[in-house]
């Protein structure tokens, strides 16, 4: 039986769920998050971090399993926002993470439901390196997560991972806990001050309007909050748009070859976002 079918039949309390941690402030993530075309809640998650709480439409409708969807989402966000993105996911059988960072190959680790490690030790070390964690203290703290016998189940392993990431500035809002039902996660996110709702194409149009309103009155210099952001016509934003197109095409082709909805969607979103950014850039030349 496929993971998607098992997840769809998960008992109460073991339903699939996910969180997306972005190493950027919410203002930098908001313009890019609508690329996922998924209802999302966006809020802060510590100094220089933000978290996205998805509604979970793809796996709730019996499509791709949550881990595959999150891999595609993390890849699209990491390229679109030019920042590392850590996807945490869980279902009735497993839990794990996927770290996406630019155009590098994603790093992933998985634990079975009872907490038994099912990943490579090297993946955990690569994870620490890409996030700039301490190569001694933090790696030593992560090492027990790669060994069985701790008595911690899979969601508890994710919580232990987050405890290590507090040294890198991560501080999830209260009750935003891996393993909790999606309804509980979204309720906890809504309770946070400044939480934003992002709703697919509508959210994208709103974010574009707000970003243009912030940028247009100002000279296009390096004083902008993030000159890599789309719809801020600078040489770097144009380079990012071209890079998104270059990455999106092969990603979509691989997704079609593997019949993976998550990879195909990520590639299509990168392509669409890159093309839209270029069109916007051409139609809104700098003063």
C-alpha cells in the first residue's frame, strides 16, 4: 500500500502534517510564498526566521505523500526567496525533514514512527554544515538523533532537532509543535501577532502590489530590503528570474519523467515565477 493511501487512512492524532521554516524574515518570504498555490499562514519563528503552516490540501485529497510535496515546496521556496528552507513533515508511518538551499541537492533525513533512524549519518552532518551550525557542539547534539534506542518517537525526534536549532535563532511560537494536527497548528499560528494569511494566486497578486508600493517611491539601490526579491527591477532580480527559469525547466522534466506531482509543480512554479518576474521587469523599467 502506498504512503499516500496509508496517510489518508491515518487515525486521529497521526494525520499527516508539515511546517516550513525559512531562514528569512516574514517580509522577505511573503512575496514568494504564494508560488506554492496553497493556503498558508506565515509568522515569525525567531531572529531571522519565519514559519509557514500549510493547510495540507495535496495530501488531504489523496495526492502525493506529504514528504514528496514538502520536498517540492522547499525547493521552490529556497530558489524563489534565495534562502535556506527547512521542511518538517510527519504522517502515520514516518517523520523527517528536507533542507533545501538554493540550487544544491536537497538534504533529507527520515525516522520511522517509533523513532528508528532511517537516514544516513552523512546527511545530518551536511545539514549542520549548510545551516552554519557549530561543527563540534551542535553536531554532537544532533548525533544521538541518528541512533536508535532513545525511546523517542518520530515527532519527538523532530522536536529534538528544533531544540538544537534554537542556537541558530529558531524559536517556534508556542503550540506550533511537530506531530500536532494541522488544525491545531493553524490555530496556534493565527494566535500569533502579525500572522499573515497567504491564499495562492490572490495572495500572490496582493504581495506583488504591496511589494511594488514599497519599492516604487524609492531609488533602486542596495538600500532596498532585498534587491533579489521579484518585482524589484534590479540586475540581481533579473538574474534570479533567469536562474528560476533555468532551474524550473529541468525540474519539471524530471517530475514528469518520475510522474511526481510535487517535483512537476515545483518546476512549473519556478518557471512561471521567473517568466512573470521578467515580464514585470520589462514592463516596469527603473526610472
